[in-house]
């Protein structure tokens, strides 16, 4: 019988992805384009939030959108119909975007002249948190109907995000959602997280969020 | 679903090391997976068994060691371990600072493998 021997591998399986993501970050820094990765559950309202937010900042900031879905191109079509430059990435069953897919997406976009590119990641609170897309800003959208227990169930997502936007606050009166509990739980996982409460439908709180985003972009592209 | 792309990557790395080392069969693989990763050991093995069929790694057993979440305190420079599931406020045990960066806990590291 052949002898069993030990081979040292010493490789992180995400090392390739992280290298590529760092490369994208330096490339976009040089091109003065801020890449933001927006993540949420399916149906939280990413597309609606983006359409409203971009409408409010587009006179000052040139924005492009990279839509990612397992299938269909409805989201990109909605953006383009509003005059927002957008491309659709179909992940073909993959539950998240990685730096490779983002690189391909950037290749298909006219990046020059854009101040901000927003990735609308696949709706999912697990996998997108694990894979670096090359974004400088990671944002998470949580909608009131999903419940206030999400930081307890998906701690990694909350711990990697720079900003948390709690949306559909127009549902608060109909639900037992505890806003203070969400904030406390998110801050415990990530003391630096910036939190906004908004309703994309009524427009409540949108300005504070878009002002913050505008400021982040203007500081970055300086 | 999440386990599939991760497991594919693990298999790619194993197979490339096996080719470089004239391996006939991979017996077991030692992995370190961070506590923050939502992977189920059982499912990684299921996916692996499926993906590794007809490869040098067919039938290999994955031995998974969980890596605790460790933060580096930006206040005093000490490192401290965190139990994320406890949902207690994360702060440095040494200086009480809440300014910290993640050192480990997100890992997907292939340590070594036993081969024939």
C-alpha cells in the first residue's frame, strides 16, 4: 500500500478574488470613480431606492449602474428608461457578484466621466457579504417588513457594510419593527456603521442619505 | 447554493496542487473556515463529493477547523476574540475601545492535504 504523505497548500480560496478587487480599487481611484456595492434581500427595494436617489443627485454627480441578477434584465431596462446609464449582469445561477464579474461589467460600461458607479448586487444577505467586489463603499438596504432581527441572523453582512439604509419606514405604523433595536444590533457588530432611515415611496429621509452619498463621492473624486 | 462556488474553488486549488505533486489520490483536506462564514460543514462535504467525482480528489474527506473572530483594537493595538453569536457589544477587553478592525473570522484557508 502506498504511503500517505502531507502536502502543504497554504492558500486562501478568496486570495485571487481579493487581489483582483484591490486591483479594481486602484484602477477606479486613478479614474476618479467611486464604486459602491449595494446589497439587500430580494424585494427590499434596491431598484426603487436607486432610481429615486440618482434622480436627486444626477445634476451634480454622473452616475452609472451595474445591475446583477441571476436572470432577466428588467432592472437595467428600468434604469435606462429613466436616462440612467446601466448595464445588466446575469450571474447565471451564481448567488453573488465577485471581482471578476465586476471587472467584466466595467469593461462593458463607459466608465470615463462617471463619478459614481453603483452595483446593485444579487438580492441575498449571505453570499454577497463574503466576496469583495472591489467597491470602496459597501451599503446595505434593510426594509421594515423584513423585521428587526436581521442583524442577529446575518451578522457578517452588517459587519462589512459602511452604511445601513433602513427603508419602507412608511410601514412602521403597521408593524412591530423596533428601529432602536436594529440600530443597536447593527452598531454592536460594527461601531462605525452609518445609519439612515428612509421611505423611498414618500421621500422621507431621502435627502439626508443622498447628501451623505454626494459628499462621499465629491470627497473621493477630488 | 452559497457553498457551491466556494467548494468549486476549493476543488480547483486542491487539483492544481495534486497535479504539481504527482498525487494519485487525495485522502483528506484540512481547511480553516472563519466563524463569520455561513457555511455548513455537512453541505460543503456534499457539494465536494458531487464536484470531485472522477477527479484525483474523489472521496476525499474535508476536515474543517473553525477560526474564531478576532479583532485588532485600533486604540491600544491589542487583539481580542469576539463571540459574534452572543450579540454583546464588541469592544476591546484591554482599553474598552470600540474602534477595531477584523483580523480573522472570514477565512477560507486550505492548510494542507493528505495524499497518496
